[in-house]
C-alpha cells in the first residue's frame, strides 16, 4: 500500500470511506469528526481503492492514486 492521505481541507466528513472500506481501515471518533485511518492500515490495505473512488470530495489518496485515476462509481 502506498501512503494513505486524508486531505481535511477537502473532506466533508460524510463517513463514506468509513462505511465502504472492506478492510475497515477508517474510523471516526465522533459522528461529525474527520475520519482517521487505523494505525496498521499500511499492512491491512488491499489496494482496492474503493475509498478513493467513493469519496465525493476527492479527499483521499493512496500513494499516487487519487480520485482522478479512479473510474466513477
């Protein structure tokens, strides 16, 4: 897995990444908080890029892969 980045300037805190990640890499402490990734995300991520493709605000990237490199859902 490349480096997982969450751009809080773009994130609208909707929780889609938390709900869609099959490896459960994201969590939110409170309903309106920014998502964070779990501490061992680098070893758990399966590079499916579902989170990147599903994020409507383009706030997620994994390595060099951002929303522009993913097919629309």
